[in-house]
């Protein structure tokens, strides 16, 4: 006699393949399906977070700034535009953070400081990617992000390079961070190490001033006496009250006049010369007879440049008097 299934009254009839398929299909519907997908999604997100790929919402209160600063100042207009865009459309690009190397439960921003600041002002979490990276990888990621966005000026990059070098980072790391070669790194470091820190700070980020102009300033302050003169100029009321966009040009013009004594002209002898800037946007020619001096401007920016000179004659004359007095006293 065939043995009965002793558990039949508990388990019911034996499960057929059709029954199994039907139950599997039911599991993929409704709440069961949602639960299974949520578990799968959580597992996938956990995997991605370990790899530094998942985007999560973080409370800005657990964030700390990068251990290395790369900006001298923040452009108020650009920041306002970023804040308005995030307020209207949300944060489209996540920031990158790393677990804080010393403080458990906190994170250090690698890049995205402005987006984190906007989130704090708006009172919302910041969207971020968490990635376990070491200091060197942090430096490279931060530098390359800002270089790609092209929002750091030459002097900001130069100061960033100098800070990294002072911290003991290798030149290879610095070049990778800023995506530059040996020649450009050497020029950046030369400017940052030669121009007095007080002068750089007073000038600011100088977004419109490129490498060539900074190297021109570097040549002007190589001698200690001229470096001291530059510090004196940037501390003057005339410099501080000038338009921030024109401070670099004002300083350079004053330094070029510093220590130069006017050449005496023979009676009746006239002097003539011409000048053009690097961009060739204007041409100037002048004639000096001793008793009179005439200046002529031509080219596309002549009218605009001429109006600028005429509207700044007071400040130019004061700068001339200060330079003349300084050269006479030997300061």
C-alpha cells in the first residue's frame, strides 16, 4: 500500500510547475513587486555608494570645506545666478564629498562648495556623491573640476599650486590637478613666490588679467626696493578707492614710473614716440617739446580710451605727484 503524505493536511496538495509559475507571477505584482524592487534597488545603491557612484541627499550641516582652498574670492553675480537656477530647477549636478579623515560622521567637500552654500541658504539637502579617496586624489579631483569649469583666474591657480607645493605635494600631483605642463607650472610658481602676498591679496582674483601681465608685474617687483614700493602703493587710499577691475593696471603704471627721473631736454629739442598695447586695440603717439606735450590716439578703442584718460586726469596726476615725491625722497 502506498505511503500517504503525512504532511498533506498541512501543506496541501503538492506544488506543480504551473502553480509555482503562477505564484512567481503574483509575487511580481502589487506590493510584493514593489518590495522586491526596493530591496534590489537598495542593494544596487549600496554597491554604487561603495564605488562612489550613487547620488544621495546630505544635510549640509555634516559638511566641511576642503583642506585646500582654491579661490581668492567668489563672484557675487555668478553665485546669484547659480542660486536662482537651483531654486528654480533644483540642483542638476551633484557635489563630490569624501568621509572626513578625522571626524566620524562628517564629510569633506572635494568640489562643489558653492552648490553646498546654496543648499544651506535655501534650507534643502545637497545632492552629493560620496567617495572614499585619499588626499592626493582629492587634490587632483578638486583641481581638475575647477580647471574644467574655467572659473579660476591665473593668479588663483598659481596660488593653488604654491599652497600644494608648500604642503609637500609633488609637482606631478600639482600638474595633474591643474592639467598643466612643467613650463606653465614653473611660471605660476615664479609669480606666486615673487610678487608679495600683500600685493596679490590687494589685487584679488583679477579674472581679466592673464599670465603675461602677471609676469610683467613679477619683473617689476624682483628688486626688494620695488617690491616694497608695490606694497606701499596697494596700501594707499588712491589704490583702494580705484575700480577693482583697474587696480592691477594702476599698480603696474605706478611701478613703471617709480624711481625714474625725468630726462632733461636740450632747449628747443623735441621728443616723439609711439605706443601700442599687446592686443593692438589702440595706438598712441606723442610729442614733447618741453613746454608742451601732445598725445594722439587712433584705432577702434581710441575714443573710449581717450575718454577714460580725460575722466581720470585727477587720479593720474596725483599718482604722478606721489611717484615724483617718492623718487625724490628715495622711499
